[in-house]
């Protein structure tokens, strides 16, 4: 099902086996100016993704057949969808589930039952990080928020981080695909070289205080980032741990 009147509005895909939740979210988000599709399971999700571009997926954790974690992995396995937002929906409050969701590339996590305004705020927050502000804020009353990258390029140890294009290039020139969370984390480190940042500070700087400050969620993101930028992730030289405190970006900014 595809709902929405504005063809160039951000496209949200709701994947939930509860028809009432799909119907409620579809109507609400369409009224807010989004284009909305919905799917009851992984098979229908894949069909939608194969035929249309999707900007953000609201993905239920517990689904028949493939669960939300498996489907999030499948989305992140496609380079073309590296910048597609993923917000996990779950009735569970288990921290382990949250951390695993982050490890497979989810951008945010919302527990059921949720308020519709909270869902809207989370969606706009994720979209602002991956799209121009005008596209991420449809409707007559867009929320205030940070401006998109101004085109600044940060260079370190041969790497090139383009904040405007949200691109990372390795010393050899190849582009390294980062998820939204990984890019935001690296940008935060690169803007604060040599400064020890604790986990709460990293939460503030990358996601805002609406995200629960659970230590392991930041640790999971750092581990994912290290696998992409460190020559030896087990012995990192760019993002180093400071025992009992947090992390420090030790690369030389050029």
C-alpha cells in the first residue's frame, strides 16, 4: 500500500505485522506530508524496496518469518541503501535487543506503546541527517533543527570526510560506505580531535538526549566504525579507547 499526495516527499516504509499499527501510522504520517507505504512482513518489504526508493524504514522487531534484525541486516547489506534510515519498533525493553539493533545498523529505536508525535520527531531527526532540510521537513509546520552540512571537508591521515556530501574516502580514493550513525560518529570525532569524549557526550553530539544513554550502544557504533577505518580494528590507531572514560580521536587533522 502506498499513500501520499506529494511525489517528492520523503518515502516512509512501515513494516509491521499488526494491521492496526500499520493503518494508524500510515494515516498519521500521510497527514504530515510524507509518502507512506506499508508491508506486513519481510517478503512484502523486499518487494517494495525492489520497485521504489525508500528514505526510511519503520521496522518492527518481532515479525513472522524473518525478524526485524534479519531484515535490518539485509537492508544494510545493500550499498545503495546505506543512507536509508532505519527505526526499530519493539514491544521489548531488553537492552540487548537495542544494542543488537544498533550493531546491525539501526539509526534509532522506539518502544511500544509509543506516542505518534514521538515517532514523527524521531523520523524527522533521522531524515535531517541524511537529506536536505527542505526534503526532511514536509508539511506546514516543520520543526526547527540543525542545518545540513556546509560542504566542509575534514582530512586526516590520508582520509577525506566530506560533511556536505556525507561521504568518506579512503587514502587510496575509494569511497567507504557508512551508515547514518557511523558517519555522525566519525564526524563528531573529527570535529573534536584529541579530546576525550565520554559516552554521554557522544550521545549528545550525535543523536540528542532523546536517545537513551546506554553505554553499549555507543560501544557498538564505535566497533562498527573501527571495522571500516582501522587497518587493525583490534588495535585501533585512529579511535582509541580511554579506559573508564570513553574515546579519543587521535588522528592528525590536516
